[in-house]
């Protein structure tokens, strides 16, 4: 698994990034899970608030500040309470019911292992509470979120490189992913603005402030 170097300047370190080979591998993993994505996002076989909590957990595992901010806001909009979000930030198993905790721990372990080996005790725990189909749904949410996280981190790595602080070793991935994200931003930004009920200008301001580790004020 590719690891980034920590920057020594004031912005917080960039999280896990992609090489082009790693991105291609992630896309290949997503292919067989398309029907599970439909089950999650169209049929809502996972409660939307809990789905957003899973995605927030994965974003934190990947240290994606952009995605952590968006999905913290989105989880609240979807019905997660402030207490649940605060508990999730601390990732304390005592504050969740066991079934929910097992899913969150499984999603985090998958992201941290880059969807490789997951400790046996975590696999056994999630199997107690979730059927094989439900586990595949959880894996799908985690993989989609991790792909978005690491792509956003790669964009942030490109921004850091432009500031004179390179933090990854894959400039081709930085350029390619940044170009793709910029290309879809005219669609993505208005969509996020509608969902989060913020103007595009306010949303961009808060995203960049959150990425820099500062408070933009307001929610």
C-alpha cells in the first residue's frame, strides 16, 4: 500500500493518495459491486444516516478532510444525531449498539488494509450481526468512499506540490485525478450545495478551511 510523506509546513498532512495503478485496481474492485451499490443508494437497504456514518468512518481512516467534512454534514442531514456524530469521532465501541459498531469497525479495517487482510476477530464479529449480502453492502459503501477519499487526497497532494511541498511520488496520478475532479466540479458542486443547503461559495470556503485544519464558521 502506498504511503505518503508527512509535510512539515502548517497545513495538516495529506492522507492516503493514489498511484494510477492503485486507482485502476480500485475501479476493477468496484465493477462486481454495482448491484450492491444500487441496493444501498437506490433501494436503501442500509439506512441513509447509518450509511453516512460508515462513509464518515472510512473518510477518517483515509484522513480525507474534504470527505470527512461533507459526510459529517450529510450524516446530520440524513438523520444522525449530534451525539452519534460526536461518538463516531471518538470511535468508542461502548457508545454504539454492537451490530452498528461491528459494521463500522469492519469498514474501517477494510479501508486501513486497502481492502486486503482484515483481522479475523473483526470479520467474525461483523458476521454475527450481518448476513453475507449485508456485508457486501457494507464493503461496497466502504470501497466507494475510499475511492473518493483517496482521489480527493490526491488532488490535495497536487495542491501541496504547487505550493512547493510534494507529498506523494505519483505526479501522473495527481494530474490525472485533479483534471477529472475539476471536469466534474460543475456538476458535483451544485449537487453538494443543494444537499447540504449551502451556497457554492460558502461550501468551497468551508471545504478549504476544513482541509487547512481551520474553522470556517457556521454549519
